[in-house]
């Protein structure tokens, strides 16, 4: 990750708080999911016990014992079903809170990312402007040097021409 910018200190503080809330929501969701799984396992166990055949001794006493055993499962089954509904509701609430915390964190992180990208783009533009300015100054300096050399050559050419004329004039007069 890039180095944090001082202008983002407040937003980074908000992001840290959002990270803590997201982590807490994730932990809460995990606990609620585990509680839901335990409640479902308890209900499954009770339903299996209810579905299992109850051995009945041939008489009325054996029937009364089997009936009492089955009636004894009614209340725990009712409570287990209620516990499972409550655990499912808690899991859904925990999921909603975690998703909300996660989306809020993502929004803050996205804003920080966009700010960093904007600053990086501005830095690239500033560097490009500076390089263009340097290139322009170098081009201007090179143009001046070339112009000065051209002027110097013209001056030398003029002297050479005069020297040549003077030499011809001297030869003609001699």
C-alpha cells in the first residue's frame, strides 16, 4: 500500500473504526452461526429419538411406558424448534449487521483509494508539466546556441569573403 497522506488522517481513523466494527460483526456472525448449528443438531437428535421405534412389552404397562417416553420428548422438541428459530433469526440479524459493516468499510476504503489515485495522477501531471518545461527550456537553449553558431559562421564567412576580395584586389593591382 502507498504511504498514507496526512490529509487522510481523519478518514483513516474512520476506516480503523469501520474495520473494528466489521471484525466484530464477523465474529458475531460466526458465533450466531455456531449457535444455529448447535440448535439444529439438538433438534435433529430429538427428532431421531422420536422417530426411533420404542420397544413395547406386550401389555398395557409397556404401552404406558412407551407413551410416557414419547410424551417426554414433546416439550424438549417444542423448545428445540423454538431455539432453532431464535438462532436462525439471530444469524440473519448478525449477517445483516456484518454486511452493513462490511459495506461501510468498503466505502471508506474505496474513498481512500480514490483519493490516493487522484493524488498519484496529480503528481504524474505535475511531473509531466515539469518535464515539459525542462524540455522546452533545453530546446530554447539549444536553439539559441544553434542560432549563435549560425551568426558566428555568417560573421566568419563575411570576413573570409572580404579577405578573399582583398586578396583578389591586391593580385589585380599587382
